[in-house]
């Protein structure tokens, strides 16, 4: 059986709280480009594909991807599950690493750690590092989240969800909620050296988050060359030392999708 893993990055311009965020620039580089360059360093990813929508506004995303020579798929704006499935089918991807384009610090070492676990434990349908979105148990900063699953299992999810809009918008939600007894799932604990505590918010969803990241990168580049890869360890040191950064977006509530019982 082919156990190769490819990344599918979900990206669109029509985000609600910070429109067009995936193409906003941090240190003169688009967030989506920053993410792609970070995960291109992975030794275990076979392909990197961006799954965007047919919405005219997403033409700008396509223009960037063409310049970067990155493959893409255009599908439904609201039915993300269908978009991911058809993207995987088009590019003959059997195992999907899900990446969202609002996490600028997505790290290739975290990716390789998860893929390594997945390949050594082939019986799992779905693995993640986000503690199944349980805010009480979570020990990882928002923004470092990853999920890995097979296309085969995602197609089963599609059948089970019966066009429930919440599940279609959030493709992995079913695995660890209503489907947790139907699939073999696992939370993969990251090595401590690659972990940043849950009290920090490292995702972009609001103007405050964007200000946070610009400030964070400014602090980093005071001591490092601008071409350097920003390591998780370096970010952790800055966050622990520069306490003012935490205050910028600490009051933002992370959206966690809920489903009725």
C-alpha cells in the first residue's frame, strides 16, 4: 500500500473576520507564500497542493501560485470537504496532511514528526496534534495544528455526514465527534522542543492577530537575518521574553466548531 503523504493547503480570500488574510504580507511576504516555503522543507511530503475556490476573489491566490509554480485545485467555497476530496483525486493523493492558510508558523519538523508516526502506525484513520479540539486538554498553541488522514477514510466521512453543512465546512470535525467510534483516531503529542504552550495564539483570524505576527517577526529580525527559517524554539524564546506580544491578541476567542448532540 502506498503510504506517501501530500499536503493540501486550504486557502481562500473570503475569510470573515479578516478578509483576504492569506495574501496579507508579513515582512513583505504573503502569508500563503510563507506557509508554502516553510512546509517545502519537509523531507516526508510528496506533493504540496493548494485547494482554493472558484470564487472570483480567489483569482489573486492563483496568480501567486502560478508565480511560485505551485499546483492548485479550485472547487466549492463552502463545501470544503468536497473540495479536498476532489483535489486529492485529481492529484492522486492517498494520504492527506491538512494545512490551513491562517497558520504562518506551520512547521516542517512538526509535519515530519506526524508523518513518521502515521507511517509507523498504519492502522489509524486519522491523527492530529490538536487534542481533538478539546480546549480543556489542549497543550499546544493555536496555529501549530495539523491533521493527517487517508482519502479513503474522508470519503467514508462524507457518506456518514449526510450533507451536514457544519461537517462539510470543517472536513475533519466528524472524525473526533460523532464519528469517533467509527474510526481509529489518535492525538500525537509533539516533542517538547517543538511545542509552544496553549496560552499563546499563533493563528491569524483578526486584525489583532495580524498585528501580533508583524510584531513577532519584527522582534525576530532584530537579531536574525531575514532569510533565516524561523524555528519553533526561536519563537518560544521571543514569546517568553517579550511579554507585550502576548497581550496583543490574548482576548481573541478561537472559533471552535460545535455540533448538536
